[in-house]
């Protein structure tokens, strides 16, 4: 699957579908988004707001994981 262009408005569901290895990053961040039924509606910006995380730092972590996944 082609990776979505990463932005603050990227939904968690689309992110996980395109790059399943991002799940480990979300687990490390201790967010419950992986099994949440709302992850189709929640985007990275909202996730960070809800969990008190810095958006730019999270996007860097996710981007790095997506790059590793794409190179395999």
C-alpha cells in the first residue's frame, strides 16, 4: 500500500493501514489509538491534543518509522 502524505490531518486509521509498523511507535507513546473504533475519525493532531503530546515530535517519530517500513 502506498504511504499517505504525512500531515497533522492524517487519520490514525490511514496511517496504520499504510504502515502497520507505526503501531509500535503508538504503543511506545502509550496511546490507545490502535484498537480504538474512533481511529478512522481521529487524526494525528487530535491524538496529540488528547494525549498531551507534541505534534512535531510525534510526526518525526512516525515519519522515521514509515521510512524504515518503506525501505524493506
